[in-house]
C-alpha cells in the first residue's frame, strides 16, 4: 500500500509520535498550522468516515478528549478545532484522520461557515430532516 499514514504507522517514515496504542497513533502534523497541531489516525487503513465501522470509530473518537486535554495542558490554547475532511474537496491523504488544531489569539487560522438561514423556510428544514431520518 502506498499510504503515507500506513508507512508512518509501520515506522517506514519518521514522525513526531505523540501517542500510540493498539488501535491508533497520534502524531504532530508536519504543517503545524498552529503549535501542537496533532493528527489522530487509526492503525487499520480506513479511507474515510464513510467506510468506517462503528468499532473503529468508537476507538478513534474516544481518544479525542485525552489528546485534546494534553494539548490544552501543554500549550494553553484559547480553544481547539476538531476537524476531519472526508473525500473531496479537502481530504489530502486517503486514510481517515482527525486534526486537533489548537487555537491562539491572532493565529491566522480561519474556518468560514456560510450562513444560509435567510434562504431557507420551515419546509426546507423539514425536507432536510426527513431525508436524513430516512437514511439513518
């Protein structure tokens, strides 16, 4: 397999490992968008959230508070973004991962959400709701 994260997990590519157990590895993101930016990666290759089984997701997401608290204690950020990009347009490595991005005053990092509330009516919300409920 030609997956950079699998190679990191196997020790074929060096990394700055923060944490490891039987199921996951956490290491510093090489880009360090902000100080302490950490990736959480399942050891089992799973391309994205859409291919992940519940057992794997439980293990991965259970590790988030432990690692987030380590970042908080270590660097005293004012907050933290938890991000996972799945498929297009932003997933750059086809191996599921979670970004823990500590936030600091004037860190230059931005996530913009467009507010579409003014363009929606009650019937639009009900249509969205029904579609989601059909597929759970």
